[in-house]
């Protein structure tokens, strides 16, 4: 296939898919009374409107619209009286979240010219087209409010012209493409409120809009450049939200020319410089500029007016202005993760309910007056340099639900009154120098208690046993003595850490809810390992090391099906460690009479006494490996035939390709090194075929294909991380280079995969599909150059035990990585679904990936998902028509059942594989981890059909995160996608729509604590 053929174009509509971001709390607008048009037509009687709308009942899908009930009583219909007359007219229609996609409803609604407000949000409309024809749609003449948010609109905004009276327009959470917005937004002369958030629009901030504009929300897009000065000509602005974009530069002083501005949101950009000291907008009550690169001092004008302030995650220095926290009406201040010094001001506003100052360099004592206002619900002062005692005056904060004073230099005892605050849910005091006894009383609401790495002494108080809501207890690294209370079995604990203390006695029966870890190491516990530990079926880590335990390890431990790590080292145990079905890291060093009965079934196995049978196995394994290596070296030396290359390629696991950009570093052999030297020796023989504008040369790529930059190996070649110097400026860039073959002739199978991947990726333009920058080809090798993904592949975040410190590709020490939270998992799921939906429904002909899996879903620095590795992808002849495949493609655990009886497959094989990905995201299990049922899909289907609770199979790291309904919904989608029959599986566009609705619900929950109206029952972040 020629490179010209490779560059054939898909007939796809190129448009940007929306980016999941955290929507600001002022998402819903409060509007002033809407003025009616001066030349309004005669009122349309409600009875006539009823005749029009009755025809829509079948389209809308509701049986609540019928002729037996007056139209003004219908669900979603509002009527008002016409002028001074007594007749009722329809003025408001709300059809939100009805799943409507049929465009025919607009033809009927257009005849209701008395309509003032139309809400069609959260439906399935894809384009507007001529739905509102100016010549025949009388409704447009008087419409004041139009809400089309959360649909799938992807055509031009020009379709919305001709609304002369429109005051409120909400188009958020759609798929509108990048275009010259200023050319269209100026066609709404009376517009007061405009919401275009989460559309992934790019370019400059639009500045040609109605002069009456009061609310402008552009968050969650990709607008770039600086904040335009022309924006300050809109003197009526009261709400301006530019958060979560790519804006840079400084904040202009001209904000002070907006005399009505009340809310200014600039979060999540790349803005820098100082916050203008002369900004001083006297009307500003909410200011959020977190997650930027601001430096310098906190300006004093902020202390005078702002009620909700978020400047966290910047580079601000200096001290906290003395009167910043004392302003009357102040509600929330977040200065987390800056470089602030000095002390905490003594005077706090009585209305302040949230104060976050963690991650700075604040010193001195915690002010005794900090709770004088008695309104604080959140107080986070962790990771500072605070000294002295914890003031007993904190007990005045009766509404306190979260107290985090961890990682300071605090000393002395913990006052009794603090731990017993009735509404306290999270108490974190770890890594200080606190001493004395642990208090006898704690809040009955407490769910997290962390007193670790202090100097507490005495016994664990009996009152702690009454905390039925306690899920995490960490007391490790103290001087606690005595025994572990027997009543511990009645707790609702998920995680318990009592390590590094002076506990004695035996191990009692543990709470069966323990699912994360149980750590009793480095104590003086004696007796045997209790057999009832085997009932902790969901426990992942069990550490009993460095105690005085004796006897045999009970066989019941082998039934701990979730266990991943067992540490029994340095006790007096004997016998054999029971066998486990799953891989378990086992450490039994320092037990002279204990052997590991698991053989090679474990990832790490350290034994004090070797099993002779295992030694024999190891000897024969090594000998066999040496013989095999010698024979392989002889064959490679004597012959480099095509047949050998083909056999080698088929032995390797297909489809790992680009995903290996993240899958860790492998040791290169001399064969590969000589290959790279061969490529560098002939740079003139390489032909470059660009698909994007390039800022590097061929030589920049070839010279970096070295052993030091080798990062992975897949079924069709090797992958390198290449750093280059931008040829237009002094900056550096990073790309991933996939090498199809190192030396010799290209294998036919690999050649086909190269052509398939290049032909598809070179023409796809989508934010959720990995971007192919160019191809480099010679007679001996082919190279594909991609954008480099900082956060690697999803597989490593879900199932990998470690990630690398520093850059994700750097060969540095390994560190434990933090599990993905639920909002991030959902962001990834939606992103991957958008990429697949584009391939299936927006490309002509459709594209089937055929190898969707977690290792082929890459994540950029903001965890945006990119579908990768198209070596097995195929274009269908027509949408919905199966394509005959020459061989089974895909990976074990992700293969659709129809591969067993046919090679004619369609988009539904991707839906099946994506369903497995959703099950991995919700359960935390691997695709081939289905216990006795074999694979995850079968296991999940069996559990769902049994009617058992879904919550018990949810990944423990997200099970109690506060999103039970959303997580269960995604689990059910995964089960539906993995249906045995292809016809039973939904289309990707339907899957995406459900995920989008879940994401909206998740976003609202995750941001509810930032709402201005927020008062009671806050969402806690432990």
C-alpha cells in the first residue's frame, strides 16, 4: 500500500467532544423579569395550544398529555393569563430528560407563538439545522428563554439566529464545533444570560455580544490566549465564568470597569503574574482563581468585599492579610498549597464556615479565637509548621464536621471536647508530637480517625468501640499498650492500622467489613493466627509481621479471595502457608519453620525455609531457559527469514503497541540496540509523511531511538519516549515513537497493521483518539510518531501496583500510586466512549477498533482519555454491515462471544469490549478475573442476574465515595454492553448518552460544597 493510499480521508464531521469539568455552582441562573415583546401577536388560547401539543404525546413518550385534562395541568406545561383578559395561554414548556431525539416536535412547538420559555435540556438532539425556520416559526418572535443544554448538538451556532427577544440561552454540555462565535452571538440583541460551558470550543474568548449581557459562562472549553480587554466593555456583567480553559497571561486591571460584577471564576487556567492590587471591584462577592500560576502577595482589596474566595494551588507568598478572615459575611476561604508564611490571623468572621490553609509554611500557634464565630464546619490547617498545643477552644466549633491538623509540630494532649463534637465526621491529627491518652469520648458521627505517628500512650479507650460509623482507624506509630478489645468485631471498619505500638495479648475476632488493610505489625502480640481471619473475604492487605505469633498458619486464609499481600515475617510460625487462587505477595522471612506452599503462583515469595520441591522446579526452569536461549541465539544468527519473523510476531500478544508507552520499562537486548544503530546510520533513507504541522526534523527522532529512551514493547514493535528541541523556538517537546520492525524485511502481518493504523489515524481528528503526527518509513522499518500521554494507560491506574515518580516514563524509583476516584473514572469512561462513538457513528464508513481494552486507553496530563493502538482496526463497508475478519482479533477477557462462531463482526464487538472496561472501572477487577466463572463479564452478568446487591462488588476504593447510584448505573451499562447476543448490546451513542447523564449527577455531587447556597449536610472530603 502506498503512503498516498494511507492518507485517504474518512468522510467524518470533525468536531470537538465536550470535556468533563467541574461546573461552577452558579450553573443555574436567576433572571430578572422577562419583558414581553412590544408588538406581540394576539394570544393563542390554551385550547388551541392543546390541540397542537396533543400530537406530540407519542413523540415525547408521556401518557400524561391527553385531551381529558386541560393543557395547563399537563406535566411540563405552564400557563399564564393573557394581559388584562381572563384567558390562559401557554408560556412555558419543559421537556427536560425525556430522551427525545425526534426533530418533528419543533414543527408543532413553532406554532405556539405565546411561548416565552422552552426547556429541552438533557435529550438526544444532534443538530438544529432548520428546526427554527424564520419564515414559519412564530414562536421565535416572542421566546425569552431557550435551554438546549446536555444534548449532542454539533452543528453551527448559526442555526440559532433570529430570536429577537431572547434573553436566556443555555447550550452547555453539547458538542458544538470550533467556529467564529463572535459572528453569531451578536445576533441576539437582548441576550442577558449565555452559557456555552463544556463544549470544547477553542480559539479566543468571543467579544461581540449583546451589550445587555449580565451572565457569561464559558467554562470547560479550550479557549486560549489572554483575557481580551474588549470583554470589559460589557458593563452589565454580574457573572463571568472563564474557568477550566487554556487562558494565559496576566489578569487585566480593567476588571474594575465592571461595576456590577459579583462572581468571577478564573480557576483551572494558566494565568500568571500578580493578582492586580487595583482590581478592587466593590460588588465582587465570589472570586475563584485556584489552579493557576499566580504569584506575589494577596491583595488587600480582597479583604473588603469577597465572601467566597478560592486561591488554592498557586504560588502566592507573603503572609495572610490581617483582616482577610474577619470581613463580615465571609463564608469560605481556600488558600491551600501556596507558599504563605507568618501566622494565622486572630480575628475570624462569625459567618465563616470553611477555612482551608493546608500546604503552606504557616507557623506559630493556632489562635484561641478561631472558633469565636462558632460557624466553622471545615477547618484544614495540615502540612504547615504550626506549634504549641491544640487549643481547647476548638470545642466551641459545634458545627465542625472536618478537622485536619495533620503534619505540623503540635504537641500536648488532645482536648476531650474536640473529639466529642457531635457533628465531627473526619478527625486527622497524624504526624505531630501529641501525647497523653486517647480521649474516652468521640463523636458518634465519626467515620475517619487518624492519630498515627504521635506519642499517645495508654490503652485504646473502650468508648471507641461504640463508634458504629467508624470506617477508618489509624493509630500506628504511637506507644499504645494493652490488648486489642474483643468488641472490635462489631465495628464497621474498612481499614485498621495499629502497627508500631506496644500491644500485647492475642488477636481477637476482626470486623468482617475490613476490606482495605489490617496492619498489626511491630507489636508484642502472641498466640496463634486466628482462623477466623479467613472470613475477611474482601481484605486486600494483611500484615502481622514483627510479633510473637506461633503455631501454624490456618488453612482458612486461603479463602481470602481479595488478598493481594500477606506479611507474616519475623514471628515463630511453622508449617506451610495455604495456597491461594489469586496472586498474593507473601513475605515469611524470619520464620525458620515456615514454608510457602504457593510455589510460583505468587508475584513475590520470600521464605525462611525453602520447599525442596520448589527448588527442583526452579533449577529445571532455569536450565530449560538457558537451553532455550542458546537455541534461539543460534537460529537468529543463522537465519533472518520472513517465516521466523511471522512466527515471532504471532507469538507475541497482539495489540499492546502504543499502550506500552505506559506499561513500564523493559530491558533491551543487543538485537534491539543494533537495530537502532542501523537506523541512525542511514538517516537519508527515511521518508517522512506528516499528518500535522511538525516542529521537529527526521534526525531529531532517529537520534533519540536509543536504549535509554526505550520504554516498552508490544506485539508489533518497540516504543520510545523521544524528547526534541522545537525547531522554531528554544522549547522542548516529547513524542512517543512506535517502531514496527527493527531490522530485516517487514513481516506481512506487521506491514498490514502498520498500514491499517496509519490509514485510520492519519485522518481521524478527534480529541479522544490518540493523535498521529507523522509516519517515517524506510525499506527496513516503519515508525509512527504520536502525541505523548503523560499519565499512561488506564490499565496501570486500575491494576498496576506502582507508578513511577517524576515523569511517568522516567526510570526512577517506584512509588505506590493513589487509586482513581470515581469522578476521574467517569471522566475516563466518557472520554473513551466519545472516541468510540465518533468511530462508529460519525465516520463513513464506520471504524471498528477490535482491541478495546484498558491498556489501549491512554490518559493525558488531565486524565482525558484517548483511544489508542489501531493496528487491528478495520473500516466497515457500511454502517451496521458486518465485516469478515481473517483471524480473531483482540485480547483475552475482552473478546466478544461471537468470535467463537463467526468472523463477520461489526461495531458490537467494540461495545462488548468497552462494557468490560466499564466493569473494570466499577469493580476494580481485571478483565480475566471472574473467579470460577472465568472472565469478568460472565462473573458480573451472573452476579447481576442473581439479584444480589451491586454495592458488594464495587471497587472498595470508591464504594463509599458518595456516588452509589451513579456507580451502579455504570455497572449495569457494563453488564448490558457485554450481552451474549450482539443484538442485545446498545449502540455506543446510547451508552455515551447514559454516561453523560451519570457524569452530570456526579459533577453536581462533587461540587455541591462550593455552592453559595450550601449550608447543611456538606459533602466531605476525608
